[in-house]
C-alpha cells in the first residue's frame, strides 16, 4: 500500500511537471515522461531550465482567437478596442482573419502528436492501477 501511495505521489509530481512545461509552450506529456523516467526532481529542473517556446505560445494565443497588438506585440482579445498592455487604440477586426495563414497549419500536427503522448500517459496510469488491483486481489 505504501509503495502504491508513493507511485501515486510520483505520478502526481510528474503531472505537475508536465502542466508546468505545457504552460511554457513545451510538450506537457513529453515532460511527464521525462519526469516519470528520470524522477520528478530532475524533470522539474529541466522544465524550469527550459526556455519558453514563444512560437508555440503565439500559436496557442492565435488558436484561442487572440491577435497581436501592432504597437507592443502582446496578444490581446480579437474583439478588443484598446490594447490592455500599452493602451493603444486597436482596429476591430473579424476574429476569422487571425486564424488564416501559415500558423493555422502547425497546431493540428502538434495536437496529433500530443494525443499520442497523452494516450501513453493514460496507459501508464492504467497499468499502475491494474497492478495495484491485481496485487490486492491476490492477497
Ligand atoms: Zn499594445
């Protein structure tokens, strides 16, 4: 039972590392695996050291319907009239226009890749659960 709790704690820490990496625009599931294999401490340190993936964060902002302020290059809501960072007036655009262009192609591929990772993460959790259940049934 104690070993099982340790594994749950371990996976929880790995998930925290993955979420942190995901916030930085990095692959959350990839960092989950890294933490899972090398220990959450090492995975966490690598996630801390990793520089934010600015391009990926930009793509996410565009995917969420944000657009770039022409004055300060910060992301603001597509329907904003005034930039919340620099206060400059913004032209109101149709949100659709921010989704076109080359940036719209990559996230789909990235998403497919992420789904594979998360399936593997789910599999590990299921295997851990199953091994715990089998052990308790055998005793
Ligand atoms: Zn601005």
